[in-house]
C-alpha cells in the first residue's frame, strides 16, 4: 500500500487545482522531518490533520477503525505562510543536493515545488490548509 501526503484547502472549492501526488514526500517523511528540524523549521508532518472525509477514505481502504471517526477532534487548519516557511527551507536545503534523499531526491523536489505553488495560491485567497494522508 503506497502512502501519499496531500494538501487539503479549507472550504468546498478553493478555485484552483490543489492536487500534488505527494508519494515521494510520504516515502521520505522521516528524512524530511530530520532535515526540517536541523534547519529550524516546522516539519511537514506537523501540518497534518485528519477530518471525517479523509478518515472515511482510510476506513474504506481498510486502514482504520470506524470508531475513530466518532472520536476525531475537529480538523486543524494552518496558515499557508507557515507552510511556505517549511517548504522554502526544505527546497533551499535540497536544491543543491537532492541526492541526499537518494534516487528520488528530484521527485521530492518536484513535489515540494508543487506544494509551494498550492500554498502561494492558498495564501493569495486568504484560505487555510492542512496535510492529509492517503493509503492506496
């Protein structure tokens, strides 16, 4: 089962495409967390929040317990400016040496660039966001 870290923007339709594959980011989440901590920026995983929709999908995919939905706290929403600080920090650290993440370093860079574009648009529209995870 492959995991994917993707951006959820608050509201029904933000008016722009928010899709980012996020599979490489999910595969390298531990290394990215260590890098973020070394850089003094907030790790991407700290922007994670589960909502009923994403948890329902996980349960449909067989990766969770139906009882969890009833006990979920409300989703947490974050400022896109905070997310941009993390993404920019990671990009700067990886641009000079993407291979520090192995053979998928270029793909991680590509997904981070896509995150940056989505977060910039989210900021322009004064919306909030969080990360979600999907297993497929």
